[in-house]
C-alpha cells in the first residue's frame, strides 16, 4: 500500500491499549534507509503526557540495529 507522506499529518495516534496519545504534526524521514525516522506528535492527551512548556512530543523510531 502506498500513501502520500502528507496523508500522515493529522493522523491520530493510539497506544496498544487504545488510549489516544495525540496527532502527527510533522514527520522526519531517513532518506538513505527509506524509512520514517521520527514523528512530532501534537494535540497531546494530558492524561498520557505531562505537558510543561511545549505542546509537542518527538517520537524517534528505534534503529534497525536496536531491534
């Protein structure tokens, strides 16, 4: 299945237990390995993430060597 990268912006993110985490605000690509490197997550659920000064959380995917 192919998607445009822009289709992922605004996508809702849920935990494995089905709890809403937030929405995709930005995507960082690793062009060399042809994969998503990181996601910036906004509209965070305050029940899951303590929001102090920023309204965004950066999720970095594990490198293939870490798995």
